[in-house]
C-alpha cells in the first residue's frame, strides 16, 4: 500500500465531510474545521462512481466555477445551496478512497426542479375528452337516425296492422308506436315472426324504464338523479327483463308465412296487465276474462268429454292461482311504528344496559310492544273462529285453508325475528319489564298454531293425489280409489298430532262426500243439460 493509502487509513473515517462550494473560501474553511481538519489541509476526497462521466459539465475536463454576481441575496442563496456530491472513478477501481490527486469532474446530484402543476393539463385533457365524447354521441345519433329511416322505408301493411293493434290496446298513438318499433334494437324479431316456420310469439312490454340523461342535461342536476323514469314500449324476448307493467303479445298458430292477406286471421293480440305489481293477479285476470269465457261459449249441452275435462282443469288452475295470490297478499306484517333512533345503535351488552336505565325510552318501547301484542292476538282469534264454507265444497278446500294458515304464521314468525323486534325485546328484558311476561305467553301460542298448520299441511298433502280422481272419475272409477283414500285418512287419524280430533275428521269426511256427489252429478249431466233429458 502506498503512502497516500496509509495516510488515509490513519484518519478517522467519521471525519469525512462533503466538499463545499469552492466559490466561497470562508464556507470551505468552516466545513473543514467542522470535519476535524485544519484550514491548510487537503480537501476531502471526491468519489466518482460512474466512470466515463467526467466531462459531462463541459469540454476540456476542467470544472466551471460559479461566479458570484451581485451579492446580498445571491451570495446567501449560494451559501445555503446543498453541496454537490463529487464521485471519483478511481475509488471504484481500487476499492477505497484516494486522498489528493487531480480534481475530477463534478456531477450535479441536486434535487430536480419541481414539476409544474397538473391542473391546467387535467383541464385540457378533460375538455378534449368531453369534445370527443360529444363527437361520438353526435355520430351515434346520426347513425341511429339513418337506421330508423331505413327501417321506416321497409314497413308494409303487416307492420302497420301490428302498430294499429298496439295503439288500440295501449295509450300511445300510432305515430309514437311506429317510432318505438323502428327504434328498437330487436326489430329483427318482427321479421322472424312473419317468416315461415318462424317464432310463434311477438312480445312487447309497456312499462317504466330508467334512462340516463345526456351530459348536457345532467350537468345541472345531481348525479344521483341523472337517471329518470320514463314509460316505454319495447320489444323483448321476456327472458331477461322483468314484467312490471303491461305485456302485449301477438300469437300465431300456423307455420305458414304471415302475409298481408292472412295476418288478420292468423295473428291474435292479448294483453297481460301486471301494473298492480302482481303477476299472479295478471294471469288470473287474463284467464277469467278471455280464456274461460271462450271455452264456455263453445260448450253446449252435448259437448265432448274432452272439452269438459279441459275446462275443469282450467277452472282448477284458476282456483290455484287465486289461492296462491291470496297467500302472498295475506302475509302477516307488524304495524309500522316509530322506534327511537337509539334502538338502531344497540350493538354491545353495555348498550342494552344503558338503554334499559332510560325510563323514558323503556316506557316508549312498552307502548310499541303493546301495539304488536294486540295485533297478534287478533290474528290468533280469527284463526280459531268457525269457517263459513259452501255446502258442496270439496276436500281441496281443507288443504287450502291450512296452507293459508301456514303462510300467515310463518310470515309472523319471520317478523318476530327482525332486528327491530329483537332489539326492542332485548331492552325490555334487561329492564325487567312486565310486557316481556305477556310477550312470552303470546310467543308460545304462536309456536303452537304454527306447528299445527305445518303438521296438518304435511298430512293433508298425502290426500292430494286422490283429489283429482274424486273430481274426474266416473262412479265406477271412484270405487277403485276409495280404499286408498280411506287408508290415508286412517293414517292421519293415527299419527297426526293435531288432526286426530273427531271434529276435524268429520269436517274432512264431509268434504270428501261432497266431492263424490258432485262427480256423480257431473257424470249424469255430461250429455244433457237436465237429468230429465236422459234417455230411458
């Protein structure tokens, strides 16, 4: 190792200080004194970790020194400027710092200048995007107008017939219906409906649809209200869109192509109105107002057995629809009450304790529970009352009755599991309110009647397979099903927990007898309108 290396090894490695700006000797001297050296010592070594970058500052390999111009503020800024890091390439080659030697080129590692603010650039970019969006929107509108005019030119008498029928069935004029048809993305479905061996149905929905406002329209309104609800007529396959309004559908029964000459004979229009929010009610109304009257108009005194069987099946289907709709509409709901806001904040046991210590809150919750208690007592009382039924009602009415009770009390049980009810009862239980004792007795009664309805529906469903033969079979055919029916009734009497009383068994057997008498009467009148018209 040479003398320079040995001299460097004897120095304190912590005494290194980066060189100061050479344009200020005073600052240089102060830095040397702070680093532990004397004013006459050699400057600290300069590190160059990037060989080949010695001449990046100018030609000739000599460092350009900064000149002080003006004094005052410039001099102060020069003194406060952070020192430049000087990197020497010899250190990399030899693996240690070298003292002395020629001054290498300085690489300015000072922090880069601050980037200009992005506000102006963002504003320009947003303006450009808006302009492009407007251009695209105008181009799309232009293409849509061209497509509409092209479709308008292809409309013939068949399209005009459909448009006129839609206008007659709805609240739109023919011009509005025509604009809606030619603007629809599923316009091709009409051609498929007219084609030979084409689709047998063509469905239109007329209901409220949410439409987004344009950027110019929504700029002055809140973002949440940028979607408006507008009633619209549109084509659909009825596979993805829910029916919330009116459904107007055309039907065809032939595989022949629909032409101008046969469209009035081969195509029919029907309306399914679900504007009230109930699909079951819409289907029931359609059957009662259209299909059932049409069947009865074709039935005469000597109508065929097949027509009678079909009409009986339709009547039973309508009855089932009505029962299902009533079950849905009769779901039990607790009366809405104004609960305190503090109830919504209950999370931990300490919250319930704090609420129970509030006498005013507890008194208010007791009033709420009193309202619910009276409502539930009324439902229980009505379920125990005697039913008013027709004299000729069949056993299927017994099953429907217990199904309705099951729906009612199941929905009641779900209401009692709601978070609001649980929190209210939790506060009253911690407060040891007297209303809890009454509520527990009521809860036991609800559990009993709910289990009764569930058990009775389960056992009466085993008789459901005999209900259709009781309605359709001849007197001779009834004899084949009576043994199985009586065995099922005996099983219910033996194993049922709630339906094994003589009162319920009497009611069930009476309904079975009524159905058998009705079937025998229908058998006697299947070819005549009066029994005295039978041939001897």
